[in-house]
């Protein structure tokens, strides 16, 4: 049963959007900014590229685990304290990474970095639901995609400059600055949004008991699966794209960034179309059409990949399938948070944990099936989008 929650009709200011967008993009910046430094890290420590990749894998694990912890914590102690605690962990972990004497120490530091920045991400979703109702939450999440898109477009380039000019250690010093800047902005500008009713409900049961109660909601399970399955397509693409774009399709490393940016623009563009649609339609109505449409696009993409269709056919189909995220993610998130707004933090934690868990699984499956063609990625995308459609129409869709 959906629980009503108070909302505001006031449109967010530019400053609020930028602050919430910064919290949302915290994790993406921490991933993308240091990617260009990976070869230098491998050289300095004298380890293989696979060993350095552990710093990325461990980061994803930290993101999944941390959100399950910090989500309920934000219900219990408040949104602002949770973000500030996370920023403190993040700053200390970033310093530890910059001074790491070994690759093992760097891997451990990245895990704690993930714990720190995911506190901001998971709390941001709860803040949006605290302040806005179901439809307006979906519109805000779509608007935040504009800020989130800056990370994959700019962060790798900026990280590359820092690494070239000052060395890879300086990238982690930059993370210290980012963490301190976000903590200062939160302390100065972010008002507490958690209600006393939310606090009382969080204190009335343990974290595990609260999660167990939430997982009894059929519609919540549906929304979580919709968001996680659709998001898994992006994880699959991120993992497979370097080898596919450069190794198989023959683009240069410089052109790879442009290809990546084109996909990012598609996702952002569809998210802004979603904002316009939400003026006229409820989030669930959009999901009712977007999920099967995305599944159809995934199926056509898989058929084309199996038939060894040329790049001018494959890439537009891939672009369409991945761009469906802009029509699905915001509406699925808003739907999940609307199931029980008094547990918005815990639901946000479940959402983040399941998203990263399913994304990691999809990435690993794609790697296991790697054959130098677009078929494994296309199969991952097609299956994930089919799961998302089935989860919405079988579980989440209002009866």
C-alpha cells in the first residue's frame, strides 16, 4: 500500500539543483576522474592492469554495501549528518589513497572512498522524496541527470590533465578538495528534510527488520528490479565499451571519448523528454510504455548483432536501447520511493545496493561471454530490458 507524504509545490532553485546534482554525481566523478591515471598507477606499483582494475571493482562493492548502511542511517539521524559523515570518511580515504604505499593499500582506500561518497548519493534520493511528491520527484530526478552528465563528459579529461601535470597522486588530492567542497556546501546550504515521523519509524525497528518489511511490498520489488535491470545495461556498456569501440570497431582512444559522450547525450536527452512527458502523464503511465519499448529495442539490437550487422546499424540501435534509461530510471526511482516515503532512506539504500549488485553481475557476465563482437553486450542489454519490462508489468504496475 502506498503511503502519502507531504510535498512542496515550490520549484527548486538553481543552487538547490546544483547541490543535489553534486551529491548525485559524487560517485561518478570519483570513478571517472581517476580512470586516465590507471596506467600510471600500474607502472608505479609494478603491477598488472588486472591488479589495478581491482581498485575499480572494490569501489563498486563499497558503493553497493555502503548504500545499504547509509540509507537507513539517514532515516534515523537525518540527511545532513549522514552526508557530512560520508564526506569525512571520503576525505580521510582520499588522503590514504594519495599516500598509499602499495596497490593493496590503494584498493582498501578506494573501498572506503566508495563508502564515503555513496552516503551523499543515497541520501540525495531521500532528500528529493522528502520534499516532492511522486510525479515531482520523477521530474527532479530527470533534471538532476543534466548535472550527472557532466561527469562522463568532463571528468576523464580533467583527470588526465591532472595526472599528466602533477602525477596520479594529485588526482586523489583533487578528491580531497571535492569532498571538502561538498561538505562545506552541505553544512552551509542544505536544510534538514527528514521528518520526525520518519525518525520515529526508523527508531521503531532494526535496520534488518526494516528491510524485511520493505521487501514484502510487491510493487517495491517491481520498481527496484525495473531500475536495476535497466541500469545494468549502462554497467554492461561501460565495462564492454573500451574493447568494443577501440578493439572491434576500430576507433582511436581519442575518439572513444566522443563515442562515450554521444551515448551520454542520448541518455540526458531522453531524461529531459521524460521531464516534458511528466507535465502531461503520470510516471507509471510513462513506464507502462517505455519498458516494453526498450525491451523491443533491445531485442532488435540483439537480432542485428547476431546477424553481424555493420556498425552504422548496430550503433544507432545501441544508442536507442541505452537512451531508454532516461525514460525509465527517474520514474522507477520515484515509484519505489513513493511506496513508503517514511522509509525513503532505507528504500534508497536498497535501490543503490541492488543497482550496483546487478550492474556488477551484468558486467561480469559480459566479460565471461566476451568474443570480440557486439553479441555479448547486445545479449546483456536485451535480457536486462526484458527483465525490466516483465518486472514493471508483472509486479510494479498499479492494479
